[in-house]
C-alpha cells in the first residue's frame, strides 16, 4: 500500500523511516503556496523530500511533485467553508493553535515560535492573543478572510486576518489530502496528532471513507 503524507511537504527523518518500513512508497505534495487573492498569498519553497533522499526518489520509495498551490477551486472553497462552520472541527483547531507546538509550526515561521527545553513552546504575542474562547466561536469563511486580507497592511497586525488565514490554510491542506488520497488510492498518514483529528472530523462530518493513520512521535 502507498501512503500520502500530510499536511506539509516534508517530514522528519525518523517519520520517513517508520513510513518506509510499513508502506511501499510515500507520496509527498509540493509546498502549498495558496493564492487567496491576486494580491495575497504564500510564497512557495522549492525544497522536496527527494532533494534530501535522492536514492529513495530514484528507487520509487519517495514520490513527489503533487501540486497543491494556486487559487482555491470552487469545490475546495466549499470544503473549507464546511470545516470553518463545524463547531467540532473549530474546537480541535483552536486547541491545537493554542497549545500544540508542532501544529503551530505548520502555520507560522519557526523563528516566531521559541521552543523551551522541556519540549513546550513560548507563544509569540499573536498566538497568546488567540488563546481566548472568543476566537473559537468567531464565524469565518474563505470570502471573509479574503475581505480581511484587503485591510490595512501589515497583515500581521490584524489578528482577525491571521486567525482566519490559519484556518483556511489548515483546512485546505486537509482537503487536498482527501483529493490526493482519492487520486492515488493511498492512505493518509501524518505524524501530527492534531491534523489527524481534524482530518478525521472532516471525514466523519462529510461521511467520507478514508484510511487515516497517525505515526506517534517519540523522542523527536
């Protein structure tokens, strides 16, 4: 069986080792550079897993190059809006954004999140402000986040935009995971417990049958 790694385009060496011990091959997406509006989006990083493991790429154990960038297709927007309107999904997201360092790293630059020696995290001011329950109940949609993105710059001074943009990026990564698993007939696999729970909730709500596994990170 083949695995489709999510939610990001790279994984830890130990995670890759565990995946290759169980699956014939592991599919990796390219960096997800979403284009929210013609003037707002994320910048792509060109690195791929095969750059670090060329022998595994040549052997077909790593398969890469799956494009998940650009403007969201209308069907994808519908899927994202359903996640953002789901109280259970929003609760999982909010808890992860508040307390899960690994989850935070998928949304914010690592330089913005300082790690403590005990494995916890010291929150940057923006993340500290997201800890209140009000954010979890605040309505968001793709269209609203687009509107917020057009407000005065810099965007990082607008917590509403940053929270909504984090919601959209997280949901889109999961929606692309479902799409890739269907196309490639693979199993969704992650080493992020929070993303595993979010994808499971999306599939449960939409009655999507999808094999979804989580590698438990121990010691790394």
